[in-house]
């Protein structure tokens, strides 16, 4: 506790000296945090600490030197190697999982970690914490629901200092945080004075005991004090009275512990003075040492966005059936990969048998592999992705389904700030190779919320691989590869292609894997190149036939297959031959994938072109339900023909 306080004080001095750039402290929270650390088994139990949990991390085995390396953003910082702001804790060998700045997203990840723990059959406990303000986030309540329903070994620690930056709990919560957690079966609740180490320790001991015995999760709400402003960017004197601040100072947990220990004879005043002096000297020495350590090298700034692991190699492609529709190819890929990897799990809404998914992509999997490995999730997209992140970080391979891409937006915080960044922000100490399968696209009379395309959004997101197959063989090969990769993957499946006859192919055997970043030349030609993917492959084929019959031109069609990585070398080779190119995709014209593809072509292949780069895409509109409206908004064969003929005139 004393070390944590001295570190806060020294880091603020370094900040004022211009040696660091930000600080967020845990002064006033130390007793409850150390109490939690004392009942945990370091390097065995799991921790998802929030940014005030300095004392907890010290209690689990992190050092003062490591905290200064973080504060000063040095290369050897074990938390992130200078990639994250200070107090974003991470230490792989202590099972302290990398944390982001997002509030409450850690709760669902902790639940996913606990799901892995249960499947491993161990007695490990998962600790996760936040301030009381974060309990307003939906992810907190989704996490309580899932953990309680499955009796998972999670300890939710809510450190209630009454302020979410400047917003008082009375403006945040309808009642108390403790009372709001009532109603969940199998969830124990503890309300403690978080400035009292002994009372807090008793609560955490009870919570840990019941977790290890399989009785379920607990919420421990600690009434603590915030002795510092929210962060170095805040001044709490603007919104808190002198009287209130003084009342908090009188509840200082370190002074309280010191007083209680002296009163019962555990230690003397001199003992505490000696401890304080030793810690102060050590903190000064650690700070001086950390200042001498090297900064991150600029040339490493973009390292570890993706895995450097070698991809598995495909066996020789052999057909095991003459034809298979795409949805069945996906189903077979999942069956094969589940058999190949005992730590692979599949879950999502309605995916378990007997339903087997709304498109039957997961039919038969629960019956074959059991409910522990193939199961229904709550109707909560953030829960699906958040728990998948936790399971993946714990060494499992979650392959989850978002039922329709139109609802993936509930999970965007988990995808953008968590899934995509874990490897980078942890300086390659953690990886999160989850796979998100998601049906996409229109042409099914789905209206606004069953017709969307999402590739343009996710193409802009570093850290996540993107697959978008157009036929059964590619779907099987790419999905099997995704299940074996060490990067997170968003696997887009066009609903209109699931049983579309032209997308039917022979089925490759279980040894066939299709690497990401290898485009396919669907049709060779000499006069014009069409770069496309998904359903638009077939619209482009139809258009190419018309163009051949009307103007006698031969069109080369390239199916990209994956958008991240993107095979621009195959595109370049085609343009060298045709000197004209157009991009056809189903997402919106503005900021759709064609915008980036066109920009790359113009930037890198300009001298090969005899005409402008043209695009055909959906109108910048929502997609109407009426067939008349849908046809007017989504790309049609006639539009591709028109643009192709215009381009061929150059």
C-alpha cells in the first residue's frame, strides 16, 4: 500500500518535471486492492485490472521499476513497451491481461476467460475491476448476467469512490451499485468499507472461496476514497468542496491501517516510519533507473499489428464431392476444424442444435461435439465478441457468429478497441485469434436491417483480417485457414450466396487450406479488368458476357477473396495487360472498399492506365424493403455494363 502511494507521488513529480505526459492514480483505493491481491494466486489466477489498480498489480508481483517504465513510456515497459498510456496494466507471466482505456469492456472479457477456466477444469479465479461509473455501461450488466447464469468463477470488484471523473454517483446510478446487482441467480454481493483492509480481505476471501468451489461469481463493492483528481488532466477542486476533500483525507486507508496495527500491537510507529523511509528511497532509486532506460525505437512503431507466425500450409487439393453449396461448405469446415482442435468452441445466437443457426451453417455441431463446445449465447452481440476475446486470450479458439452483420454494431467497442488492438498494445505478449463469422449483404429483400454491407468499415481497422468468399470452395478453404491463424478474423458470408447455384463448387477435402491474400482470376480477358468480390463476382460475370456480345471486348475478372490482406499484385498484373480497370463492390460507394482499391491503383499503377479508375457500388443510402427500392440502391448488372462500355471508349 505504501509503495503504491509513493509511486503515485513520484510519478506526479516526474510529470511536473516534464519527464512524463500523463498520470492516473489509485491513491485511496489501496486497501481494497491489496486485500483482493492477497486472496489471489499470482500467475495462476487471472486479473483484468482497471487503471487505478496499482496496488493490486504490485500485490500480484509487478514491481515499482515496471511501473516507472510504463509512466515514462520506455521500451522495456512490460505493460505495453510505451504503446499505451500509463496504468494500462499487463504482465503475461502473472496473467494480468492487457487492458485498454475503454470502460467496462473488460467485464465481458473476464467472463470469457472464466468460461475457458471452467472448460480447463481448474480452480482458477478471474478478477475484474472498475470504478462505479463503469457500471452504467451495458457490458457490465451483460457480464453479470452471463457469469451468474453459468456460475462462473469471476470476482467483480467495483471500486466506488463516488465520482466518474466529475459526475457524482447520484447522477449516475438509480440506487446503489450493490443493490442494482440484486436479482441475478448465483451471484453473491458484498458491500465493504474499502478503506478497511481487514473487512475488505474477508469479503474477497469469501468471494474467492465460493468461486473456487464452483458456486458462482461475486460482486464486491468497495466504498473507497479518491485522494487525487481523476487524472493529471483533471482538477477535482473545480467540482468538489474543501469539506468533502478533507473528509476523504480523513478516511485515508494507509493512515487507518497504520493506526489499527499500532493500536493492537502488530507494529510500532517506528516500524512504519522505517518502512516509509525504505520505500521512499527505493522508489527514488527505481525512478532514476527507469529514466536511464531506452525509449522505443521509431522503426518499431508499427510492429505487432499482426502476427508474425508462419501460416499453416495446405495439403494437395482433392475433391470429395462433385458439388456443394456454400453454406454446407462452411458447415463442413466447422465440423473438420472442431475435430482438429479440441480447444475450438462455437457459439452465437440460435446456433445450437436443433436450430443449427438461422441459415443452418452450424447444424449438427452440438450433437456431434456437445453443449460445452457448441452452444447458444444470449441475444447480446457485445457479449458474444467480448467473451470470445477473453477465451482467445486464455488460449482457446472461439469461432463465434453474429447472426446478421446489421447488428454487429453493438459489438464495435469490443472489436475496435479490444480485439483489434490486443497484440499491438501488449507489445506482442498477448494475442487474440478469435474468428467472427457474419452473414452480410443484400438482394434478399431484407430491408434496412438485413441487407447491410460492412467491409468498408472494417477495412479501415488495423489488426483484424477480413475474408469475403464468393463460392463454396473458397469459403471452406478460407474458413479453415481462419480457424488456424493467430490473428483475429472477420469472416463475411454473403447470405445471397449460401445456396446460390453459381456459387456451388466441388468440395475440397479436409486438408485444403486457402491462404489469405491470394486473389483468384475468375475469367481472363485483355481489354478491361474488373476487381470485385462476394456476390459482385456474379454480377460482373453477367456484365462481362453482355459487354463481349455488344462491343466485342474481353473482360478479366479478379475475385479478391480477402480484403485484409489484399492481393494487389494480381490486380497489377491484370492492369498491365488490359490498361483499364473498374472496381465493383456491394458496400456504399463513398468509403466503400473500392475507394481504397482505386486509390492504391492510382497511386501505384497510374502509368499502366489508359483511362480513369471507375467504380460501381451501392448508392449512399439505406436499403429499402420494396424490390423496386432495393434494386435501385444495390448494384445491378446493367450499371456494370454501362460503366464498362464508357471505360472501354478511352
